[in-house]
């Protein structure tokens, strides 16, 4: 199966499962369930669920055991986008080429929609079967810690507080570790845990996720300042407009591209202990670095 | 131990445990952790944690096994207050006699603070020891379902959508079941689960919680329209100002008082299967009905 087909197939499986996990749009109160589905079914790449499923496969696990965790990761990711887009935060009108949740449903409903997606993530994750090494407590602790005030939310706090300031490279890396790398790493780890992965494999995937996550964010920063709104599906040049420190702003564009390549190489090297099983993960990392920029 | 001393002692234990569970205020990023502690340590009654601990005791369990669940319940409750107070929702400036979270930390930070408290609830709850009958999966599913789009969040949605409309008694009860009774019931259930309670006891506590929760909300509605802002510690007469349907508005004040008394009697009756062990829970229910109004 080519990578393109693989990615499309996995994303379709995630969407189908998500449709089952999420309350129906007509279920009362209907507005919140319609809003949740609007935010979730917006044609995202499903990168985090795909990484979760690929990690499970790389550790010899069954997709069926990883699908709930995969969906929980996307719910966590989607909630963070809905809240980050709010007027009181990044104030964005466009997301994945469509009006943002609060533009369609209003601010109050968008706050509640994000809350509901976050809560649903834990309902869904709790349905993941335990393995010999890992159980519900491990899964929940992994996702909640990464979603918490020191990682995902903490990253958004640092991001907000950094606007208009000139950040150091070190501060920038800290933000990206918290905002992006942590959830990508947890995607891989949760997938591996559902496959009863050894601690050694879990460690390799953690290192892989960290490097991949940072590479991913460097590329996102590069795309924001080199691509059009149409291509991105979200407002281009936004970072510069709000004087947000980005890799291109701090390091320059060429150095940022070299940094992305270096981080991807580090990611590839981290996969060594997984050997031939990790071919898909390698392909995904290579694909993410090849994104148009 | 008198009820007053009992309530104060349990609340103090919850506060002490919460101080250990929550990240320190200076931990980076410091703003979010300061905001979380501002919202949590505001002198609340800790009603949900106290119900959780009392239910655990009523089922013969140890407080030490219920304390994490008790704290998780208060974190869930506090997050919902922080988000409900936002300008895009109930737009409230006062809470427990102090400026609301967004008044002090700004709207964006208040959204993130609520998110972080909600996420922290699951980190903390996952630390609850499993019993013979119940495990982490049961605890998480119980709390997340009650906190989700059909209960706690759904109740707030119905509440927002009901503003300015004349609701029927039936619609009003549905809102209060979702917004208030569900989390009080889950407080009792989680406490009982940490004590390995039999399904029969769990059912009795579920009925107790439902009646108690509705009674509690009727009394809250009565207080809102009969008490001053100083006594309440939050803006009085708020419901009337935003044309919110309340029990007094729908049934009248005297009928609302009778309704509260009737619901409390139903709560007491539900406790029968727990026999003498449930004396504290009976006392708490009686105390809640005796609140000044």
C-alpha cells in the first residue's frame, strides 16, 4: 500500500469510528452536538490518530485495540483548536478552510463545544482495552498530563504571553515542545501502549515523537509565512501580524529549513530500535518534511 | 462530631489534598497555575467532595481511598464555574465574593484555566485505587459522562438557550437534572465506588443524589431572588435580570419552597437501604434544606 493510500485509509477508519463515538447531531441538546461534529468533521489530516495507529502497528498491535485512543487524540486536538481560535485567544475566523466554530455557533457555544470535546476524549479513551503492561490508568494519565497545564495548555499560555515579545530560540523550542511535540509524542505512545509495547520501544517512540513534533512545528511556521491563505486553509501571515515569534523570525528562513531537516533526521535515527516494523512511521516523517514550502 | 465540625473538617482535608494535587503557583508557566489556584481556593463549601467522602464512609470505605475522587469532583465543578462566568456565557463579575477568574486574569487565560482544571480532574481521578468491583475505567467513565455534552455541559447549553424564554416546569427540571443533580449524584456514586459499594447501595445513592440535587437547585433559585449580593457572594437577582426561568418564576415562591421540602423528603427516603451508616448524608441533606431563604 502506498503511503498516500495508507494515510487516506487510516483517516477514513478514524472518521468512521469518530462518527460512532460522537453523540448524534440530533441528540439533545442538539446545538452542542452539531457544534462538536462541525469542529471534528472539517477534513483534518488526522495526523495524531494516524500516528497512534501506525505506532500500534509498528509494535505488532491490532488496529481495533488502538482506534479509541486514536479518536481520543483527535478530540483533544480539535478541542484545543476550537479554544485557541476564540476571539479572546488567537482570534481566528478560518480553520481548515471553513469559518471557525465560534463564527458559526457563537463564542459561548464554542467554549462549551471545546469543553465537550475534551470531556468526550476521556469517555472514548476509557474504552481502550487494557494490555498486560498498560491499563486505563496509564492511558488516562498519559493523555491528561500531555493535555494539561504544563504541556498543551501551558504551551498556549506561553504562546499568548510571548506575543509582541522577541523570544529566544530556547523559549521558542519550549513552546513548541509543549504545544505540538507533546501531543504527537503521546499519540505514538498511546498507540504503542495499546499494543503492549516494551519500555524500550516506548522510549524510542518518545524520542521519535519529540524530534518529529519539533520538525512539524518548524515547517508549520515556515508555511505560515510563505504560503497563501487558500493553500493553508487558515489565515496566512497570521504569526507576523500578531508579532508572534516563529522559527523563521528567530532563525531566518533558510536556517529554519535546515533545522527542520536536522530534526527529521534525528526522528529517523530514533526509530532504529523498532527496526523494519517502523517503515510506515519513517515514511510519515519523510512525508511531513516534504510538505510544500 | 457535630455536622458543622464534620463539614469543616472534611472541607479542610479536601483543601489540603487539593494543595498537593495542584501544580504549585510558581511552576511554569506561572500565570495558569496561579489562575487555577485562584479559582480553586476561593472558600467554596466543597459540597461535592464532602458528599463523595460521606458516601464512601456510608459504604464502609476509607477516606484515603476517596480523597482523589473528591478533589477531582471539585476540579470539575470549579472549571464549570470559571467557564460559565465568562462574558460569552453568564457574564458574571463576582463569584464566592471575589472577582471572577476572567476579571482577574483576562478572558483568554480564564478559558485556559477552565480547560486546565477539567484536564487536571482526570489526572487526579486516575489516582484513585481500584476496588474489587470498580476500576479506573469506571471512575473516568462516571465523571466524564456526567461532565459531558448531555449532562453538565448540556445543562449549560439548555440554560443559555432558555434565556428570555418562558420554560415549562418539565424543561426546567431537565436543565437542573443536567446542570446540578448529575454531578451531585456522581459525587455520591464515586465515593461509594471507592468503597466497593454493592450495586444496591449505588442505586440508593443515585436516587438520593437526584432528589437532593433538584432540591439544592430549587433552593439556589429561591436564594437568588430573595437574598442580597453580600449574603450570596455572587450577583443577586441575576436570574431575573437575564430573564432566566427559575422555580420561583415558573411555580411561584411558596410552591417552590414546598417543592424543595418534598424533594428533600424523597432524598431521605432513598437513603433507607443504607440504614444507620447514612446518618451523615441525612444530616447534610437536612442542612442543605435549612439554608437561609
